[in-house]
């Protein structure tokens, strides 16, 4: 499995314009998640983390639709996060949203090699994700982001806080991910498959 890395990495997007379109200002610290609104994607953990941080500059964009939408909307209200968390539904502008964000958060309970995670890496985002198979294959702890147990909202909050406070670390991790994901470019994957088939024949 691979992605078109060039399509994501070379996209020329004005993060300022996209933020304005989404009703966000330049001072916001923007976190994004991409995935169906279901139990496995575990968005609740991030909501609790943001609630614990008590920082109104944090804005959380959740891209996706799914059966837990009403439940998540209710929790957002209960945690008094209506001005910080936005359920954007299905989007066709994920590259632009990723390019306007500061951090990609991905707390799933189970994953293979996630396309959404690979796309975030190609866009040069640092990552806070669950310490599970698949995610561990893509994100190197302390280099491209932070690996946290999926039920550890405090750990997610701590990682977000570190990335908020250390801009140089965010940039370094983003560059690391953009470089690492080159190995998962679709052209590289196809070459490997061709080599396998040639060896079989």
C-alpha cells in the first residue's frame, strides 16, 4: 500500500486562507484527525485530552462521518468544547486542511498502514498517535511524533502540550515524517511488487 507522496508534499496551499475559510485565526493551534466517526477511531480520547489542557487556542478539526456523530456532538457539549472542536464531515480538501494544521492526531485502537496517517506525514505534519501495529510502522517515537496508548488521554494531552510549546520540534518532526514517507510512495511500492513478481516467475 502506498500513496502519491508528491501530490501531498508539493501542494501549494495557503494555510492562512484555509484557516479563514474554516473560521480559525492565525493564533489557533490546529489539531486535525481524519477518519470515520466510530469507536475504533477513538476521537473521544482526544476530546478528553483537549478538555484537560484548558487552552482555548487549541482547535480540533475532525474530518469524517459515521455512526458516533451524535454521541461525539453530545460529548463536545458536555465538555464545553463547542468553540474548540469542529466536526467537518466528509471532506474533499484533506490536503488543504492538513497543510493548515499544526499536528495530526490519530488515536485508533486498530489500524493497518493507514492512508490518512501516511497523507498527514506527506503533508509534513508531526503526529500524536496510538501505540499500535501499523502506526508504529510509520511513526518513530520522538522523531516523527509521539506514540501513546489509545486510552491514555493524559498522555495525548502531554504530547499535544509539548508540540504546542516547541515549534522547532514540530518542524523537525514534520520534516522527518515527510522524508520517511517517501519509502511509501506508490511508485516505490509498485517497483517492489514488480520485483516480487519477477522473482516468482
